[in-house]
C-alpha cells in the first residue's frame, strides 16, 4: 500500500479540503460548517494520509495556548482501518507538536467512538475528566504529556 502522509499549517487547497470534508461526512454524518470552524482556530495543524490522490485519513488540531495543543478531529476511511494509519497520523502529529514546543496534547471523545478511545489510551493519553455535551452525550477528556 503506497500511502503518502502530508501536513498543512493552514487550510489546504480545495482538492485536499474536499477530500477531508467527504471523509468527515462519511465518518461523522455531517461536515457542515467545518471549513468555517477551521478558519477560526489558532495555529491549525492538519495531517493527512493520501492514496492515489484520495484522502483516506486525517487528523486536525489547533493551539489551546502556548503549551497545550488540542487534537480536535480525525478519522480513517472504513476501507483502510486497522492498518496503522490513525496511529501513524497521531505519531506524526505528536512529533510536530514537540518540535513546536508544546508540552501537552488534549483531546475529547465519546464512549461510542471506542476505537479512538482505545487508540488514545494505548498511545499514552490519560483520562482527566468527563462532562455531558449539549446533546446530552457523555464526553471523555484525555491528555498526554509530550
């Protein structure tokens, strides 16, 4: 499998962004307003996996402050799961964050996204809290020291 991994420090070109939006919609059911939401984030970092010009995985995050980064959104096309793509995107994101001087990365997930919860725990994240979101679903807050 010939997968290319690239990153962007800002919103990528239209073709890449369309691939991210398409994948995001397939995974989460909706990609409305994602571009607008991305524009409002500070120090945006986007890591993507591409095969044959198709976005097959992505990881998007932004600065919470000078020391802490928020790993916001991510996913892998269902046809490419269980091949280490999400782990590699996470590993590359954390490498870049260390180089940029961050000391911690935080993320949130829901219990229904168990594979993401397990991936985070396997990669050194600790559960630091929970809360109930606006839709009444419990969310899990995780953090990893870099």
